[in-house]
C-alpha cells in the first residue's frame, strides 16, 4: 500500500504589488477560526448562524460560511492555496476583480454543493469552508497563468515495504491543477456511491468552473496568452537562449506596446543578439513612454542604462536635454555629463548645444576635479560656436584652468 501526499510551496509567477485582499481574506478566515475555537463566549456573534443550510439559509450565509472551517487541517490547507495562488492572481486581476472572483466562487460552490446534497445524495447538511472560493482561484489561475510552473513538496510512504521518500519538484501548473480536478471528480463519484457528504467535492468542481468562466469573460484568455510570451522569454534568458527570448518578447510588446518593462527587456535581448540599432530603438520607445506617463525616475534609470551601452544614445532634443537637467539635479553627475556631451554631439545646431557643453565642463571641474576634460569642453564651445554669448565665459575658464 502506497500513500502519496503533496502540497504546493511556490510558483514562478512574479508579483508587483502587495496582495491586499488575499491577505485580508486569509486573515479573516484565521481570525474567525480562532474566535470560534478559543473564544466562543467572548463575541456577541453566533457563528453557527453563518453555516449555509441549502433551502433554509439566504445568500448572506452562502458568503459568510466561506470564512468558517472545521479544523486546523481544513483551515491550513485552504490558506496555503489562497496565499500561494491568490497573491499572483490578485496582482493580475486587481483587488476588486479578485474580490468578485473569491466571493462569487464561494457562493456558486456552496450553493452547488447544497443542491447536490439534497437532490442527489438526499442529505441536508450544513456547508462551511472557503473551498469553493479557493477552487475558483485555481480555475482562474489555470486560465490566466497557464504557463507558470508550480513547485510542490511531496512525500511517498509505503508502510508495508518500510519505504519513505520526500522531495520537491517543479511541475507545469496545467499538470498540477488538472490532476487536482481529476482527483475531485473521482472522489465525487466515490462519494456518490457511498452517500457521504463530509467533503464538498462538488463545491470544488463548481467553484473551479466558475473561476475559469469568470476569467474568460473578463479578458483573461487574451491576457494569459500575452503573459505567456513574457514567461517564455524569461525561461529562454535563463537558458541563455537570447534569440528565443527576443522572439517571445517581440510578440509580447506587439500585444502590450505600453509595457515599458517588456520594451526594455526586448532592448536587452537585442543587445545580446547583436542588433544594436533595434536595441536603441526599444530603449528610446520605453523612455519616452515613461516620460509621457510622468515616471521620471524610471526613465532616468533606463536612460543611464542606455548611455552605458551606447555613448552616443540620443532622444529627441528637448527630451534629452530635459533628462540631462534632471540627472544633474538628482546628483547623477556621471550620467548627466554623458547626456550633455551626447546632446551636443547629436544636436550640434541646437540653440542649447553650447550651454550643454558649458554644463558638462562645470561638472568636470566641480564634481570630478578633471580640468583636462573640462578644458576640452570649453575649447569645443569656443571653436564651434564663436558667436555664442557663452564664449567669453568659456575663454576665461580656459585661462583659469591653464
């Protein structure tokens, strides 16, 4: 006789913001369990009124019952899945969408189980637990993040053979969740034969289907396909397959042209494949989009990155000069000098080109104590723009530096 146990312990789906509602639901479930278990007489609420009884309770109980649990294992199992899969899903759906999914799946799961118990098993039992909501999260996750891999910890135990082995491995989320669904179906059929309703397998299945439908109706199929390109690119980069990463990222930015992170990643992959012209184009596109969105900090960071790879990298004149001023204000002097000098080189006929050389020279002197490079900037100003108003000042500075 063999026993096999497994539990998910991680995914490679990154997140960019704190999962407010995921943590709130997990905290609420845990707090309610603790109050019922340890402080039943210290609260004016009678939590037994929140148990969902099909045909007797209203919709409120169908929702509230999701926050009640039978025991520690029931609670811990649900919370592990909620925190692991919910955090990444909330990051994609937003807190409002995630809340609708959680509550909707809870109601659908509990009501479906109630109908099954009454009409098929011919038993009227109270229903509690967040299993329907968690199943909805799993169904939505399967559609929205189908290229993600899940790390599972597993244990195989054969007591009659005195054999035991444990470990962890990464498996595709499709494999992990389809296996989970099949297990629910098989157990539901076994439950049908036995007439037992101690575990709400129909809640699991109906909640899971609700999650799939919810994400499908809210554009999750398209977004899932788009994100799959990013996941493919990330894995290709880890393998050193820069051509594969570039191809996947090209599809990604075509689908999401406003994702500046994708544009920068594509620029980096172009550098790795030797297409420097395309790399500069994608850097430029990302920086300009960030400036349009008012994200100056990110724009400056990517501008610095582009300058390190391409000393002659340039933006449109006004934006480049504006970024150079910003870098100087933010004490990013090395990048500011490069930006000023690159501006003067790229736009020698611009009215502000002499002033850019002047600013670069001043930084060489005041910040880097490099009079030689400062003098070259002044000389360039004097020789290229003899009629400019700053020429006399530049000549005086050259005399001082001599």
